[in-house]
């Protein structure tokens, strides 16, 4: 199991092998983490995403899937794009959120990445409650077989950091 840590910061400034992007299905940039990664990473990321759209992802990336591109100008080597689910009060989509973390780790393993930075996927404009999002993120990473040595949850807000830190400190149900 990788070392799991939570830090407050900007995911675009993380010196890790791979940064995970909370992408939208178009892969062509957007707001929040996605927009920040595209802005700071530069045109190489968008060009790589357009190439993916022109090949095997013509209809976009499905929710819960992950795919990698160059990281452009970011200090990371790769960006792993994953599409989180929109939270619903009437439908349990937690398996799709967990899939984002599992699939991102699978892609990281294929790349040979040893350090990976994750944002709090789906907890922004997609409305997922932070405490539940943190639980799913941490439990999924803990339960996923991977060669990744360190997973860093990078949180922009202090309250998100507190929630992730408390989740990491809680005993893991086996």
C-alpha cells in the first residue's frame, strides 16, 4: 500500500510523477482543477487531449475512466485525466467515484509512476459531499493493488484538508 498524505496546496505545483486531473468528459479543459491544469500546463496538454478525442475517445472519456497525457509545463511528468460523477441524492454513484481512483492508479502503474497527486474528485462543482468523497478516495486507494509508492491528496481549502486528514487518521475497516 502506498504512503497516503494530505496537503494543502495547488495541484499544478506538485513535484510528483503524475497529477490527476478532475476532467470533464470532453477532455478539452473546463473550470476548477481541470481549467487550472490546462492553463498552467500549457497547450501541449490540450493538443494531447485533442489527439485522444480524434482517436479512441471520439465521444469523450466516460465517467470513472482514466487516460494519461503529457504534463506540458507542469512539474509532473504526466497528467492522468479522470471524469468524476456528479453527486446525486437519489442514485448511489459511489462506485463511479471509486473507479476514478482505481483507474487512475492503474494508469499510473502502466506509466511507471511512483508518486501521484489527486484532487478531491467530484467534490467541487459536481457537488459530492466532502466527507463522503474523502472516505471513498482514501478507502479506494488503500484497497487498490498498486506499485505507486506515495499518493498525495492535494486540497485547495483548509476545511477540505481537515476532512481528508481526519479520514486518513481514522482506522481503516478491513
